[in-house]
């Protein structure tokens, strides 16, 4: 995914999209990669997962700045025309992200609460 293909790929979709803004030079981003891959497998029926590498194109960082503080990693959930930033807590641990994704689905009545 690039900032140029973002509009047609993510915006306006009913299935939530998890977009991970990352950099190859960021040690948090590198550590997070396998966890995001695992979450993608676990939640593929509920979410579409995408990455935008802010190093790959100069405009990607400016694009990220329009949504948050511009730091990487930054992870957002987009659905329809709205978005939610997943707050940076607990170093974006696997457990934290999994709980956040599950709660999002429950809060938006995509899955029932257990």
C-alpha cells in the first residue's frame, strides 16, 4: 500500500482496515513485523491489513503527518470514512494489539461480546 493507492484501497470500505505505518530503520517496527503478521492470520476474516513504508516514498511521511504525530510505528484502523489510531501503549505488544482489535470489533458490533 502507498499513500497514492490509499484512497481507492482503504477509504470507504466497510471491512475495517488496519494500516501500519512503518520504517525499515525503526527497531520497534522491525520487532512488530512478526506480531502484525500473526494478527493478520488470526483476524483476516475481520480486518484487511496493510503497511505503508514511510521510507519508500517522500510523500508517505507527509501523509502520515495528516493522521497523527508522524512517528513510526503508527497503527490505525480505518472503516468507512473514519479512522481510529491505536494508541502507543505497552510497546504495541502482541497481547495489547490483539485485545485492542477484539475490543474494536465488539464496540462496532462486528462480533458479539463474550
